[in-house]
């Protein structure tokens, strides 16, 4: 459970860290640290998947390849969708007239993003079906779905966080990695 929590924190925090521009007041190593954290968490998640799904070494290697191929596409799309949602929230501020054309384009972008995510999931599912049994594939999808639900909960809880609180979460995450 701790591994899923830390993986969730990485998904929530890593895109923000990686998106920081030089001169933003954050050290340039943030994106490197975020990438390192994401990699470590993915390794831990994979280590947990292998015994839970009773994967052979060959299946584990193929799953790793699949994750490496589809993961970046999924993360990039999730980041785009997050940016679209934020832009929509900015357009929909109370007391300020929203730009109808911008809102329409952002909504269309969200729809297109959802369709693209479905295509990614379908493509990945076909590939997983080449080396996982249907039961293993279902269990893997359940594990990932539970994880994504937890990430969503963490995002909702973290919406009101200021920079100080977000930094504190990063520090606790780093502390957990060291066993503190």
C-alpha cells in the first residue's frame, strides 16, 4: 500500500516538478529528482506486480518493455489533459466573462484526449494479451485502476495546497524512501 501511495505522489508531483522552467525559483535538479523518483516508484510497482500476478521472468521483461513504451505516452497525455482542465478553470472564473471560443476548443481537446487515452489503453491491452493470461491481464488492470483512483483522490485532496504544503509532501515522500 505504501508503494502505491508513493507512486501516486510521484504521479501527482512529478509533472509539476518537471514542468518548472529555469529561473522559477526552484533548483534545476527538481525535474531530475522527479524523474528519478518516478523511475524508482515504477520499479517498486513492477516488483509488486510480479509476485501478485505470478509472472514468469519472460512475462516480467515483456511487461517492463510494454510499460516503458506506453508509459511516456500516457503521462504526456495526462499532463496535456491537466493543462486543459486548468485552462478551463481559468476561463470559468466567477465574475469574469469566459471566451466562448477558447472554452469550446479546450472542451474539444479534453474529448480528443479521452479518445486518445482509450486508444492507448486498447493498444496496450492488445500487447498485454500477447503474453499475459486473461486472468493476469485483468488483475494487472485492476491494480492499475486502484492506483489511478488513489492518485485521483490525492489530487483532489491536494488542490488547495500551497507551495509550502506541497514541499512538505515532497519532503515526507523523500523521507519515506530513506526509511524515515
